[in-house]
C-alpha cells in the first residue's frame, strides 16, 4: 500500500497549509512524515501540468489526519536554531 493510500485510510483529512511552492510542500511533507505524521499533497498533479496560479488552480494543499492537525501545526511553528558557525 502506498503512502497516499495509507493516509486516505486515516479518516478525515484536515488542511494544514496552502502553498504555491512545490519545494516547500515537499519539504513540509518529508518533515511531517519523519515525525510520524502521514501527509498528502493535494493539487500537485494539476499544478505540475498547467502551472496556473489564478483562483486557486495550481495551489497545493497539505493535508494531515484531523486528529494530528494540532500536533503538525506545533511542529511547523517550532523554530530550529542553526548555529552561526555551522
């Protein structure tokens, strides 16, 4: 079973974030999945096909299971400090 199939079986999905940036959506998805939160990017296919950014067409919606929405929001809000000498 693929990751998309697994998240669809999780119950009601809630929108965590909207973005036009494919790279941002992929980073958020990877980060959440590394924290054990399944994630789905909706709108990815049409955005890649048309690259239209008007009236919501081409916009990416990052979805997570409803019961994990608050946890996902907190994880995204946390700031990671990067040392200046790194």
